[in-house]
C-alpha cells in the first residue's frame, strides 16, 4: 500500500507533465472497480466526469496522507463560471499514475486517460482496489471528503502533545498499531511505522500508554517528522527533480533496505532483525535495539 511519499511521487508525475494545461479529451473506463461507488457521489456518473474533464484546465494538485487530488477549471459549458472540478485518486495496493506520449493506446486496467498536447496522463490499477472520486463545486469550497482531515505530519498543528495524547487514549494498543491509525497519523504505513520505531528505539509491541510521557512523546514526534521528511526527500524528490521511477536509492543506514532480507541485520547493532505480526501487520524490529521491557 503506497504511503505518503509514494503518493506524492505519483501526484508529482502527473502535475509536472501537465500543470496548467488543458485536457483535450478524457477517456474513462466505467467497468473498472475504482468507480464502484462513483455514480452515487457524482451526478451523471463517469459519463459526466469525462464530459467535464474534456476542455478543463489542470490548475492545482496536492496530497494529504495517502490521498491525492487534482483541481481542474472546467471549460465553457461545463459547470457554473466559478466552479472547480476536484478529482481525487486513492491508489490502493496496485494503482499508479503514469505520463505517456499523447498517442498512447489504452491498456488493460487503465481506468482514466487524460490526453493533453504533449502527454497522456494514465491511472492504471491492476487489482482495482483503488478509488476515484470527483466533486464539482464553488471555488472557495472543498469536497466533503477533504473536510475535517487530521493534522498533517509536518504541519505546526502536529505537536508532541498531540502524539502524547493519542498514545494515552490508546494506552493498551501496541504502539505499531497506533502509528498506523490514519485518523491520527495520515500517510504512515507499514514500512514507515517500522522505520520510525526502529530509529526511536521503541518496540512495536510496546503498549502505547508507555509512550505517553513528555520525554518519549517528544522523541517519537521528532522521529515521525524526520522519517517523513527523509521519505519525501528521497522517494518523492522534494527539493529536487522528481526521480524517474520508484526504484530510488534508499540509504543502507535505514531499516528499509534490511526489513525483508533473509538473515537481515540491524544497520546499527549488526545483530539479527526479527519479524512477527503485531497490530495486524507484519512488523520488523531489532531486538538488540528495541527492547520490549524498556521505553
């Protein structure tokens, strides 16, 4: 499942290819399961979506956790003068966005193809666990699905006290499971949670209440933000040119490169790593570094 940096990588791929350009034509594949609840949310369904996107100008894009969206200004005759079309995409397990040549021919599992003068933007999802949403509304408003979102990890509202209070509220839950809760930590998934706990020297099975102190919460907060910055810099290319693909170079000093290695060793202690299911997800940690009896 893509996490916040992977999501921003794919968002940037579309945005950098067609920012502020006009859609010449939009091709929608209604049978794709990514549109499974679309007709209930968008008047006119996929037919209306294709019509509204055709002639629309791509004006903005952003992410929040595992969500991404693209904002279009509809062309004449599609919507009211000051309305905007918001296109939200959730990648699911196998979804990805590509920028192809303008004469690109549709392939199996392509759910959306937006054709511009220089590129064709493609959303493909082989297993179709992703989701597409759309909303046409006033420029000053946001779609219902983008309202009341949790604080972003790198925002000023995401504080050590917030981390402490969340741990206290879920005192008996494994700390790994709490970190995966998208209502508190948007965009953090399995590999990021393991990386955070490893860097902070906290065992994934540690009851979250044990981390609900000012000292540990401050350390955990700082580590969460640092891993997020590192992931966005290395994977999503923030601050530099977007990497050509997701096969980017991850430093061997991270846990990431050793999590699934047979006989993998902790990059810091050089002792064996351990794996087990914790909080419903397979977790990896360094017993020599992350001791359950210590916090």
